[in-house]
């Protein structure tokens, strides 16, 4: 759970979306098509990250009070993961291929992959429709100074190299040359702030509230031999009552939705004004509704339903 919280959750989703949000707000005006695409997916990003640094991962945060790692250990994990980090960890198609798990015939029942790719494709189709309205060819992409500043800022300042890590950018490009690149980058950012975060966040209470499943601390070394651990030894190794309560409280709070949540596929009217853009947004909503039905139908046959990438349960942005 400690690596999951620091790397898979905060680094890959929260910190990455902060870099994207900063790049967007500093370089792209609100009338720009890329702004209209991405702004809903950065809602509350800065505020929730600031709150997380104060009350979750800081010196006085809940994680510091419950993790076996001390604050320096948490920083070490975060830094080691950060050196290896690639923005493509949230590009589900590139990620599953890089990990060799893209073939459903060889690895069936991998629901994160199957549901996530459906959502990725739906977002890609929507983004492609919007980009086609604004850019006639690749030349117009290269000549968009605001777009190029956006890419340059994120590459150099959002994901800088440090201490022998990836080169600047962590696989985010320093410039954008084609319409296809814009589509993939916008889809990546939208997916990171919505589906990727939903996948790693909202299942925490389900899996972590039963503390023996993934204890945050062990008070004795793990057994060296099979079959020799007594029940008393197991209970003595697990967190005490206070630690258990803290762990359940933290994961419960992290798994809740915001009271004013806006779910994926819903965009403010002021950002979708053109007739063609409205049609594209409506097509996205219908596609996501279809995906929801498909997932719910599949889940009926599962002993443990996979619900975390149901579009109707995926917030547009990170709000918790």
C-alpha cells in the first residue's frame, strides 16, 4: 500500500496532473481548443494537492502517522519512483504493451486493461473531433505558438530531469508537430485526471479496510518458514487498534466522492459552444453510456465485480 499511495496514486495521478494544470493555465488562453478540452479535467487539482501536502503526505499528515516508513523513507520512495517515472504509465495502450499484458487471449479477465482501453478510445474519438475543428493540417499545429509553449513548459518545468532520472520530460515531448500528437497528449491528460485516478483511488477502502489484506505496518519480521506462524504471532505483527482505525479512516476518506462531483463525459456549456463540438460531446456521452452497460452486464457474471472504471463512477478530475 505504501508504494501504491506514493507512486501509483500521488506521483502518477496527483503530481502529474498538477504539472499539466500549471502548463495549461500558464500558456493556453481560455478560447483555445486545447484549453476547452483539458480545463474540466484539472478542476480542483491544485487545491486538492495543496490539501494533500498539508494533511496527507506532509510531516503532520495522516500517512506519516500510519505508514511504517518515516517521512524520509516516504521521500526516498517518491524520489526513486520519480526518477523512473514516465508519463506513459498513464497511457494505458502504451503501458499494457510495455508490460506485455496487452493480449486478452493470453491474459483474460484483466478488467483494468479491458475497461480502460474502451474509455481511452472513447476519449480519443472525442478529442480527434475537436482537434479536427481547429487544425486543418500538421503545419497549423507547428505554427501554434501557444501550443508549443505549453509542451515546452511541461517538458522542461513540469517533468524536469534530476539525479540521473529520465531526460527532461519523462517522455512528454518538448514540442508538438502533428495533429495525431495533440490527440494522444490531450487524451493522456484527460485519462490521467479521470479514469487512471479512479482506478487507483476508489478501490482503496474495499481492499485496505480489511487490514490483514494489506497492513501498513508489521511489528515483527515476516515468517521465514511456511506453516510455522501461529495465530498469536500473526496478530502481534499486525497494526494495533489505533493503527487499524487510522488506516480504515484514511482509506475511507480517500475513497469518497466530492459532494459536487462532475463525471467523465460532462462538460460545461461555456466550453462546448460550436454545433460540431456539441455533437461530438453528445457522441462521447452516448459511447460512455454504452460502455457502462457493457461493464455492468459483464460484472453480473463476476464473483467480484470490477466497478472502478464504470464511466458513471469516474470523476472528470481529481477532487479527493
